[in-house]
C-alpha cells in the first residue's frame, strides 16, 4: 500500500470501509440535520404539567424509557435488521418495523420517527454513496416499509459492519442525548449537569442490552403509558417549543 496516498485521492467508499465506526458516529451525532432537535416525544408535556421538575425525575424518566420502550421496541427493529438482512428476508424485517410503529399511540410520535427516518435515509445515501441503499429506498417508495428512524439506522449500521451490540448501544445513546438536549431547553438545567446526567444514565444500557438479547423482534413491546399519554396531549398544549 502506498503510504504517500493523499486524502484527496481516497474515494468516499474507501474511506467508509476503512473507518466505519467514525461513519457510525456521524450518524449518531446530535447535530446531524434530521430533525431530532425538533421533537421531545412527550417530554415537553410532562415538564409543562409539572410531572418532571428535577434532574432526578428526568433521570428516572429516561431510564424507564430505555428499559421499557427504546430497548423493547425500537431496538427490536435494529435487531431484526441484523437477523433478516443477510438472507434478504425483507418482508420479515418490514413486518417488525410495522409491528413496532403501530404500537406508538400518538400521531405526533409516529410522524416524528417517520420524518427523522426518511431524512436520515436521504442524508446517509448522499454522504455514503458506496452503501447499497436500493432495497430500503425501493421499499420506502413502494410503501413496503415506513423507513422509520430505527430501521434506517439499523440498516446503515449493518451495512457499515458495526456489531449489533454497538448498533443498539449507539441507538440508546442517541435516544438519551436527544432526551437530555430537549430537557436543557425545557428545564432549569445547565450543560454540565446535562452531561453528568448522560454519563449517569448510560451504564444502564448494559441491562437494556440484556433485554434486547432476550427478546425476539416479533415480541417487541412498550410499557410507558404516562409517556404515551403525554405524547398524545402534546398537540393540545397552549404553547410549544417542539413538534412532538
């Protein structure tokens, strides 16, 4: 290999293959313009109603969401991607996505993950053209799949040869960061306190991983009724910072 090769001479595909974990980090970046900053997924309602007032309550909320929603529902779509993509069992994968998606009671929540997923698909296909996006793009155009955020991220992480464990950990981290970033705009909390909270919550991802390993994708479930009701009530708030 010519060690004098310049960055300008390296194709986008070659760069993707050589440093896939950096490409995955880019897809997890909270600054990625897919609209995640526009959605609180019910947190705004809970703060306005006074149900979440302190960082301790916020931590409890995020931890419960991780163990009883993000790991047991969205992460099941990612797990299905790793199970079904090697054999091209697309219909089985699309069915898991639909199963998880119809469990979202709030229209705003469904719309939010759809918009984020489709924007991620459009953006990722543009910045990583060496990945074969055709099966997902065709299914989304034909209505065979919805292209929600967890499906697109699971598809991308598999194509980048990221392990399932890393893909799930990355998704859970992204959910926690999105939650805390929303709280920073809703509560009296500083950036440092927010970062401490993220660091305190993330060790729980090991328990979340155990749950993911125990469940089959078709067994996906969510048990956060208060959060679901908050998502439903969000559209009736007098004033709103977020779309959901």
